[in-house]
């Protein structure tokens, strides 16, 4: 049981809000020592694993790229583009993205995720639907919109990618259940996943609409006050 001490370190570390990288490294190091692995062997394994999976670190290249294009007006351009649509609201922008994202996820097409697409494009467009009338969005509302954008990205990609026959999620399910005697037909699995995706989008849409209506009611009152003051 002592070999599972790494799990305890992770739980305690995250509960105390320590640095995530330091927590994982500490857990791995302690687990290696308890399991009889020396320091040299641990470092060798760590280095070999990193080199083997170094392509996973490519996502870090997105950070400076996103920062560069945001500095050069990407967010402002996205906000101005959505401002031209009078009937646009945060929930319409976010749910439209969710539906489109789900469709492309079924073909395993990635848009770049929260950092690469939602934050620099979808979120500014959703916020722009409120600011287009001269309103200054409150920080809490902006954070709620960010949360909705991140949530719909995760929901659409998590459930949508399983619709791809050669997707990692579906292959994982098949590879796990087949040896246990539960033969998984990919087509049948995809058909079973479609209602789950649709249900997830519907539930998300209802919840986001409730948040959206509260937001929009507040800013509509502000618009009414402005109109009354002008008169």
C-alpha cells in the first residue's frame, strides 16, 4: 500500500494549492524511491518518457502565438465582427460555436481548444454582443462568459470526438472491453453516443440561457436608463 503514497501526495498537494508541476514531480520521485527505483533510474525514466512524448509539449508553442495575434488586434476584430449582428447574444454565439465544434469533432478536426480558439475568438465575440451598445461589461459577467465558452468546448470535444470511428476515445473503449468479452461494434457505439452529445448540448444550452437572460436583463435596464436620461 505504501507504493500508493504518490496518490496521497497529489491529493494533499492540490488541496493545499501547491505548484502542480512540483506536486507531480514530488509524487513521482517519492513513488519511485518507495518502489525500489534509484535516483539515477528515476531520472533516466523521466528523461526517456519526455523525449518519447515530446510532441505533447507542442501546445506550449501556442501561448506566444496567441499572445502575438491578440496584441495585434484579433480580439478587437472578433468583437467588431459580431457587433454588426443586432440579434446576437452571448448564449447564441457560444451555442452556435458548440454545435459547429461538435460537427467538426465528429471528423476529429481540432480548432485549437480553449487557449487556441475559444479565448481569443469566441469569448471576445460573446462579450462584444454586450459591449456593442456601449455597455461596459462587469468582471463577473465576463468571467461567466469565459466559463461558458470553456465548458462548451470541453462538452463538444469530449462527446463529439467519440463519433469519429478512428478516434482515441472510441478505440480506448473497444480496446478495453474486447479482451473482457464485450465486443464493441464501432458503428453501434457511435449511434449510442449521438443522443448523449445532443443531450449534453441541450442541457448546456438551457443552463447558459438562464445565465444569459440574467445578464441581458441587467444591461437592457442600463440601456433604458440611458434612453430616459437622454430624453
